[in-house]
């Protein structure tokens, strides 16, 4: 395992140095130190790792404080869960430091209550066997893999297996995680684990906050194979327990999740995903879902705009560029682009790339200089000039001035 840890294609040397510095400092504090969870899983699969989750048998907050004293940066402690983030100085790296712990749940779906424990007990509280492995980072046992629950064997077999029968009852968001891993790695959810995704565990989703549910859906949308994951979510009957109006994702839209970076639109895979997902819903159903999932105002506007625009296309078809422009300019660009991808309506792409940038040469101060008093007429003239450019009525500044003269005469 040391060979994998030292492979620069799997872990950047700078990150390895970070881990070794953390381990050495933990050892001076009398704390055993381990790399855990997804990082160990991905190393064994030969996949590069980015996130660094480090567990210590001791006080992670104390270790974070010591790291700041010795190396600089800052820490963000979370006393309730006995964890801390160490923000590495002069770097974007953030290391998640965790106190080895046990967890208990006051009721199904509740956040856990924690107490310090050993690394082996900590591994037993985790979601799946493939995430319940640890790699020793300190002392003479550096490089040793702890695998008390058979995670390596399940990894080799391509199996997603929970650690105990109440796993999905304790935390039903693990259902989404199981689906992500299954599709991402081409694995299969083990039959007994699959049977635990049942009405009893799914029912608990109804009690979860919109924020927790939205976060799980966001994580799916972040994945390269998100459309396949959403299909699996629907196939396992999850959607109805999020909300009865939650639709299946239209798989014919799956290719549209990738943004065309040549367009001057801010890329947002999550927003694009939800626009496409809810595009064919009624306005009433969209309002129900954006409230259930606790969307931000910006996300709600994106989703609502996409659905409204798609329904409006039939009324806008054949209109001149000025009509399209004034109908679209208050809508989010991402929503317009999503509807273009689905509808292939060329006017939408023309608006994004050309029409929205068209402005008359004449400005308000020039109208004042010509003796026009401030008032509604200002806007009417400027709007008329812009429409003339958009619709090809004028094509140069001389023609604009001629039109302006006629407008000033009231013609």
C-alpha cells in the first residue's frame, strides 16, 4: 500500500507531504493517525485522490490547533462532531481531521450523536464495507491497511454492502450514496443491501430537510454518469418519497448536462440539471418542488424560467428578433440555453450569442442635447432604435440618425 501512497499519479507529492507532516505531528501528541474512507477505496482502485480525510485516535481539534501553531494556516473546529478542518497556509488545500468515534441515532434520519472511540469502532460506524478501511500513516506500521469488515474483498468483487441491517434507517441518504458508487464504479448493490432499500427506509426520506435531500441530488448531478444515477434512483422508487410530484429525469436530455464553454454563460452543472429535470412540469408542481428542496431564489428562477420558456416557444415562433429579445432579456441565460438544447430553436442561440448584445449608438444624453425632456418618450425612442437594429431596419449609424430624426419629428 505504501507503493500506492507514493504514486504521484494517485496522490500529488504535495498532498503526500501534508499527510506525512500531519502524521508526524500526531505521533508527537501520542495519537495514531490514519487515512480513511473514500481515499483508501480509491487508492486500492488505482484512482487519483483529491480529498484528504484523516482520523486520529485522540483529539482532532487539538491536532488541528497544533498544526496551525507549527505550520500556520487556520482551523475550523466542529465541537459537536469532534472534527476540524485545517486550512493549509498558502494553499487551497483543506484537510478534514476526525476524532475516531462511535455514533448513535436518537431517531431514524436524525443527525448522529458522537463519542470518542477507537479506529476499529469508527470503521464500524461507516456506510459501506468499501468505505470502512483505513491506512496507517504514522509509526512503524505506516502503510498497513485496516480492513475489519471485508471492504477489500467487496471492492475486488465490485459489491456495495452496508455494515448492518439498520444502516438505511439510521441514515437514508446512504441510499443515494449506494447508487452513486454503484454507477460510478460499475459495481452492484449486494442483494441483501438492495432489499433494505424498501418502504421502511424510503419513508424516512419524507422527514429529511429539503437541504439534505437537495445536497444528495446535487452530488448526483456533479457526477459524469449523473443521468444513469437518476434513472437508478427512479427505478428504486426513491423519487415518490422525496415528493409525490418528483418526476423521473428525461434520459433524452442526458447529453445536455455538459456546458458549451465557448458560450458566454457561466457553467453550472447543478442548475442545468435541475432546469432539465423539471422543464416539463407545470408551474404549480415546480413551486411545490422548489419549496420541498429548499432552492435558493436564483435556482428557483432558473427552473421556473426554463419551464415557462419551453411552453412559450409556440407563441414566439416566427417572431422578429426584437420580439424574441424583449421576451428573453429578463430570463436567466442558463435557462434559455437549456431550452435551446432541448428545442433546437435557433432564435434562442441567436439571442445568447448576438441579439442580447445589440444596442443603439444613440444614448440618453444625446436625446437631452437634442431638447427632449426626460420622461417615457426617452425609453420609447431608445427601444425603437434598438428594435430597428435587431430587425435589420437600420444597418449603420447614418441610417440610425435618419430614423432618430423622423422619431424626433413625431413621424
